[in-house]
């Protein structure tokens, strides 16, 4: 009898060991999505308050994990699904493998690579010159009538409107927004045309991604004012460039499905490819656009210990919470709790939230 019990216990130990080993071999993207499927919008955890140093370290460690989980929820909604089934059906595996191969190619095919806006180098030069007069930036913008129109539309939008009087000229934008505000408007307007519509199957994704991009650029700049004031414009630009990663990943998967007309696009394929390649692609695109090395590196960092990277990721998280709240997926109180969990102070959260959710009858 003792021998039988010993054999059973040994077999059980081997089985547990095999399960743990097999879990360790699971695709990191799949594992992350599997966790996200059950914990996406779970209440922020409550525990005994740690020391201040431990709290800061824990917040830094959880920021990216929380951002990944919430982003997955937002992307799933944009792809017209609320079910988090991240296992890719076998017939869709060739599509996912082809998408991964295309995204890993060096150089990236021009059909996926967003072209750098023509005026971007001049804009970056003006942004990096603290002594540049506002009229110099206005002169750069005036070279492109389409850009001028896009900037004026943004200047009068809910997120950027700083006056009850409509902004009808670039000169007026300089007066109302100041040099920093005009730089933000110009950078946003330059990147906006890249975000065109998707297929009828998932046509909302580029629009939702652009909305998060816009809100994240505002939130990141406001966070940088608190954590690294000299880099506030860099934080705003990083948020715009960061959104190009998921956009390109989405387009590559979309293109692979066009080659398989018999298959209805599966959200799981988009979600896994975006999760695996979004940050890598954002960095590659920034490098191809000849962005400064520091900008390129900041886009690909997973641990937001550096203030500029922290501003970027916190801005993206706040924008994601904002959109999920607007969709009724989470309450404002829950958003505040989650922000506090990752180290965003209450007053900063309140400032960002007021900017992203201004009263409809007053300027932002």
C-alpha cells in the first residue's frame, strides 16, 4: 500500500512539474492576453499600504502591465469583439505567420511604412530651437494649405480649444495657443493623415487608435510638465509616434487577410500581432523618420523608470482609461483608482481628466 501511495504522489509531482514547464513555454503574447481576458477591467487591487520607496517601485513595475491589459480591452472593442478568446484558430495560423514575417522584414515594405510628413524635419528643427520666434513656426505651417486647415480644425476641437472665440488663422493660433501650443497642433496635424480607415470588418480600429493617440499626446505632455518639464514637447511627440506601431501592425494583418478572401478576419490575430510588434514597429518607424536616438529608444522601453518614458506610458494609460470610460466600460472613480495604483498622483489625474473631458459648453 505504501508503495502505491508513493507512486501516486510521484506521478502527481511529475504532472504538476510538466504543467508548470508547459506554461513557461507559452507564447508571451498569448499568455499576456489570456491573463488580460480575465483581469482586464477587474477592480484595482487593495492591499496594506507599503513604504513610499516600495510604492514607487511597485507603481513603475505595474504601469506597463496595466497599460497592456487596458489597451487589449480597447483594441478588442475597436475590433468589434468583447470576447477575449486569444487562441488563434488553426486555419488562421498562416495569416498570423505571414504578418509576423512581414513585420520582421528588414527593410519594412514601403506599402506598410508611413511616409514621413514633408514638413516634419522643419517642424522638429523649430521645436528644438528655444529661441525660434513664433512667426518662424507660423511661416513653416503656411507653406502647406492642407496642414494649415488641419491645424485650425484641431485648434477649434474639444481637446485643443483654449478660447471661446474661434481660431480662424495661424496668426490667431499663435496668440491663443502660444508657441508650445502651436507646436503641439502642428505635430498632431502632420501625423493625422496617416490614420486612414480600415476594412468594413474592422473599420473602427484606425479611428479609435487615432482618438487614443490624440488624447495620449495631451496626457503625456501634461504628465511631463510634472515629471520632466523640459521634455514636455518630446513626450507629446512620442505619443504620436507610438501610435504608428499598432497602426502598421493592424495594416499588415489586414493586408494578409486580403490574400485569404475565404477567411473572415479573426480579432485574435490582430490582437496578438499588435501586442507583439507595436512597440518594435513604433521605434523602427521613428528611426526611419530620422528621429533623435533618444526618441527611438524611449518608444521601445518596457520599464518606465526614466521620466520621459514614464510620461509617455502614463499618457497612453490615461487616454485608454478615458476612452473605456466614455464607452461605459469603467467609471471615472475606477479610472482614478487605477491611475493611483500605477503612481499617477490624484491632482495630476484630475488635471488630465479635466482636459480630456471638458464641459461641452465651455473651452477646454
